[in-house]
């Protein structure tokens, strides 16, 4: 199933932990000379130019641009790894490098200003094995993997250092375009809330306080606002189910809405009211719209990307692949657009990274 968030989809170590060698998988080596593959978008995908497929095989998602806009960092499950590790690559899919330890499970990687350092969350410091996948007997749930902590490392993965060290889930970390704050999701206070901290992990500030899940945050282009996904139980029955699952390190992601708040946590505003699983929001370069993924309107497994004004008006469907499309991000100059998709995959359930030039 698609990693529908940095939860897994929505969880560190001594100060200097060198990662495992960066063995590019045989599959990656075999396909490197063939990438990128190019495809014409669906005729209705009017914002897309020609699509370039940057990965081919495995589960690849959450590809985010460097501050210079010349490289991508992403998470991938590919041989020889049994669960997600962090990789970087060029914008044409070349020069794929492992930058996490190759142990445990990782998620939600991002470049820091200057592109000399990266952050990501990992479980490797608690157990080198992949965490056990959740039991779906209670319905579709996301695991919170309570051993996730946020780490910082050099861009090649060396010099690994732990930034968070609290019991429970710390993940979904991204960085302000201003380069001064990290925003992330944590269960440290007993609920899933959004926090910011300085780049060195100091000056922690909690931004959300309503019971329920608040997570997946990204800053606006000017750093003044934060967009995020949220689920706040509506009645006693939903609240009891939320608390019960949270106690098991799980969350039910069936109903998520998109919210926006100021970077200090003030002026929280609900953007969508779609009664669907909406996630992975990212600001349009204008700062006046949001692109996100949702299984609206039927609430099933087909996730398309949508764009909406900050006031919830002018909802527009962006993708029409009839499969999963999500994890959108614009390049720093606003010209390129990268996302994850099941389109054109070789095998069912594969998710790959695509890039295109955005058209207004």
C-alpha cells in the first residue's frame, strides 16, 4: 500500500555514527542507464509538461528538492533493503546514493540550508531490523513506529547526529525556506502535535493543541505559514477509537483535512471539507494555493492530486492517472514539480518518482 504520509505512512544515536557503505542496488545499477523514461501526461493534466520517470521499481516516495534545486532526497524500499532507506539523486535520476545507515526504517528526509546537511527520521538506533508492520485486523491503520527520532547528517550521510530523544514518535520533519526552523510531528506530550525547533534541535515550540492528529507540516514559500493535515475526532466514539489506537502506536487515516496556520501556530484555518483522506499538502509557489493528494470524492484507493485556494475555494483536480499520485513539491524557483505515482509501473504496487515542468 502507498506510504500515505511520513507516518509510514502517515518515528537517535551517539554524535558521530558513520552510515553503512552506499551500495547502489543491482536493480538501480541496471536501470540507471535507461532513466529517465519520458511520458506524455494525460490530456487533462494541463499543468504538466512532459513527465520524466526518475526511478523504476520498488517503493519510492517523498522526493524533496535541495535548496539549490539541483538534487532530490527521497525514501525508497529497494534491494537489498527490506524497508525504507534515504537516498539522494540528480534531477535526471542519476547518481543515486544511499545516505542513511541502511539499518532500521527511515522516513521524511529534507535538505538543510546550503545543502551540506540533511535531516531524516530513523529507528536504527533502537533496532537494526525493520520494524514489524501493523496488524490490519482493526481496519487500515498507519503505524507510528515509536522508535522514530530525527537525525541530522552531512549530505553524504556521514557525521550522523541525533536531534530528538524522547519516548515515542518524532518524524515528518521539514525545513523553512528561510532556513531557520525545523517543523515536525511528535507524540512527546501524549498526542500527535506539530512542533518547531532550531536547526540544532534547541528552542522547541509546540504549535497545535487540539486532541487528534496534526502532522505532515510544510512551510509556505516565504516561511510565514505552515500547511498540514489534521484529524480531530468529532464525537465520543471517534475520540475513544483514536485514543485506543494511539495507545497501540497506530492511527486510522481515513478522514484527514488540510489546515493552514501562521508559523507561530496562530490563526489556524481549515482549508478543506472533503470528508476524505487528504494528505501531503504543499504550497504553490505563489503562496496562495495548496497542492495535496486525496481519495476524494469516492474515499477509496484512488488518490489524485488537487489544488485549492487557501480559503478552500476553486478546488481543481491536477492529476488523472486512475492510480496513486501524491507527495507533491515545487522546486525553489517554482518551475519544476516532483511527485510520487503508481503510473507506468512495471509491477503492481510500485511507486516511482516523476518530475515535470509546471505550467500555469
